[in-house]
C-alpha cells in the first residue's frame, strides 16, 4: 500500500555540480522521484539561517507518494543526503542538503531514530511556509491542527 509523505528540504551550501542552494534543491526534487512519485512541489524560498548556521538557506517541500514505510524512506533520504555530499558535522550547522520527513498519511511514527511528526516543524517558519503552499490542509496528528492553522500562529 502506498503512503503519502510531506518532506522538507533545506540547503545552504553550494554543490560542485548543481551550484547554488536553490539549484541543489531543484536537483534534489528531481532525484526524489527515485523513491516514489512526487505529486506536489512548493516554490523554493530563501530564508535567514536559524541557529548557528552561517549562510542563507534555500528551503522547500514536496509531497511524495511512496511504497516505502517510514524507516525505508528515511534510509533512502539519508543515502541521498550523502550522495549530495553531506558530511556529518555540527548539529544545526551548514549543509549541502537536508531532507526531513515532516508528516505522513499513516499518522504518528515513533522510533529511536525517527519521529513523525517531525519534532520541531511547528515552530519553523522555513518548514511551515513551503509546506503550507502544498499541504495546508494536512493535519498534525498530535494537535489536530492543519498546517495552515499552525502557520498562522507562528
Ligand atoms: N532558515 C533555515 N535555517 C536553518 C535550517 C534551514 O533549513 N533553514 N536548517 C538548519 C539545520 O537543520 C539550521 N537552520
């Protein structure tokens, strides 16, 4: 059975082939179709860095329909981050590509290395803004609020 996932993308470093963060996200959105069918793409936004990161971010979001369950999808996303040259570094530091599962059609998922809903998405405007553009009526299973409603509160 296929599931729908809302995935947030972020980048604030150049890639040697793809170029600027915006172009990294465009390339990543193409690559994501290796893991399922990309049914919606939010326009990429520029956003000021939150936390210790230094450079401006490009952020985006997609909806992916996939046969993978959450752990298998997470493994696929991590593999893609590595392919794009992401190295383990400082938590919250600069990165070529960050891919996070925000919500999925199955509701909650709780494991040591994966929590859905994503723990911090409700307070991150750089996630809520692109997510609201393509999945405003998706609901947070914990609060019952839609992304549109959560975004209006931030
Ligand atoms: N604006 C913005 N700031 C960030 C972001 C991000 O994607 N966008 N990601 C971070 C590390 O995950 C740290 N800070």
